[in-house]
C-alpha cells in the first residue's frame, strides 16, 4: 500500500499580535485528501493558523510546507490553496455560472474551458441547472455551495474553510455538514476546516485538532478525541465535561487523579439494583431532569461530592421522567469507559 503523503506540514508555527501569542509553536501534518478540522473556542488561534496556511498572515516563527515545498515566504496567490469564508459574498449582479467562472476569467482561462469547468464545479456541489440564476434567487445553503464551487473550480490541492456554515440556520447547517463531507470525499481535495462547533467537527472530520490558547491540545479522530479526551479542557470542550476528581475519584474508582466518563455511558439505576462485575457505581440525588426529544438528560449530585451528567435514550413510551427529580439513585458504568485526563 502506498503511504499517504503530507499535504500541509506546519512546524513551530508562531504568530504574535503585540502581547498576544495567537499561535504558539504549532506542529501539524495534514495528509493528502484528509478532512482536518481545527476546533476550539473563540480566540484560540484557529483562524490565524488558517490565514498563515493561506499566506494572508506571516508567521513570526516556524515553517509551512505545501506538498513538500516550503512556502513560508511565498505570497498567497502563488500557493496552491483556496479559501472559503463564512462571509462568502457572491457578486449579486452576476449569474451563478459567471460567479463560478470569475476566478478562471481573472486567470485568463479561455471561455469554452471556463464554462466547462464551472459546470463541473456546479455539478460537484449538486447545483447543475442553477447556472442562470442570480444569487438572490438561491437559498442560504445553495449560496454557500456556489461559494464552494467558486473555490473548487480552481482545482486547488488544498481548500481552507473558515466557519463556512456559520451563517446558516441549524437544520440547513446539519444538512450541509453531511453534504460538504460527501463532496470532499468525491473530489478528494484536502480540506482544512475551522469551527468552534464540536458537533460539526465530530460529524465531518477525519481528524480534529482541538485548539486551546494558540496550541493544539489534542489531535485525533473524532472518536479518539471524544472517547479519550487527553485533558480536562478537551473533555469539557468536546462534549459534556463529566469529571470525577481527586476525592470523588478515590472514593468511586479507588484511584487518584481526574477521570472522565461520557454521559451516554452512564446508566441511572435505582439504589437497590446490584451492579455487575467490571462496573463502577456511585450514589447520588437527581438535581435536574431535562427532556430533549430523543433523550433525557439527568444531572446528579454525587454523595461523594461533585456531579455527573447521564443521558438516556427515550426509546420506550414512558419518557416523562420528571418525577425522578430529587430522588436518590445509583449511577453505573462499565469501567472500560472511564479515562484519565490531565488538568
Ligand atoms: P474565532 O473563533 O473567534 O474566530 P480563533 O480561534 O479563530 O477565534 P484567532 O482569530 O486566530 O482565533 O485569534 C487568536 C488571537 O489573536 C485572539 O486573541 C485575537 O484577538 C488575536 N488576533 C487575531 N488577529 C489579530 C489581529 N489582526 N490583530 C490583533 N490581534 C489579533
């Protein structure tokens, strides 16, 4: 089997703005054809990393390689990357087709070629037949797809996407997440996608780089990052922060340190129920019961201190569990589902 090659290599990438260290020595390899997401809270440095890959921002230190070539000093237009922003301003007076062709026109690609390539790009984003429309005659999701087609038409090696779905409502956003991933798989271009939305990152990515304060806190597949968060920061940012700390950990698990258990791994049982081998259990009192359609979410104050969140699928008829509020219960989970995290 051929080893996948590295599309983007960042080494020691650093950018300061006055006293603010926006990006602090980031090392990262993005593989060819990979969908990699930079996920993190506002101000954690994601956009600055993306802008440095694009060449809009110069690093104070470190290097950027694209397909093995050092481009750290290369201007944006000479890099084989394209960027799609959240604010994807299409030209309102031009048809969809002309909008998509525009970049090729600037590059002086002959008209017949332009037409063909724009049509291909529109097909890739499933907008064939929309070429004659004005942007104002499209929905938000369709406009976003035109913006994507405008980038794809240049056939870049790498596509950089900065919160491209941020302006869409939740339903459309979820739909576009699935579509964008499918398009990426089909065209086979390397995508680097910036978002602060953990669900979006988990849905779309081959791997996620979780950013915190200008550096990568954890790099891994969605399930690695979700199931095995390496720190309490990652545990809290990707999913619900469910931690057993110090005395609670010692009392429940018989071990010191900080441990994480995801809410859906925790069962809510009556206090009488016996817990099987390989399970850990803890008693507590139900503080909150929140019905959220598909599931019910419980917040339980533990007898040993601290609290845990448990989620139960509403798969049977009796889903009104509000009466459990204030009740004494027992929480149990398989000990394989607990992971130690650093502070
Ligand atoms: P968001 O999700 O809000 O876009 P982000 O993770 O993309 O956040 P960046 O935009 O990369 O974060 O910003 C990282 C830090 O650098 C922030 O503290 C920000 O205020 C600062 N910063 C970014 N650009 C500039 C600039 N041009 N001038 C001064 N400070 C900046």
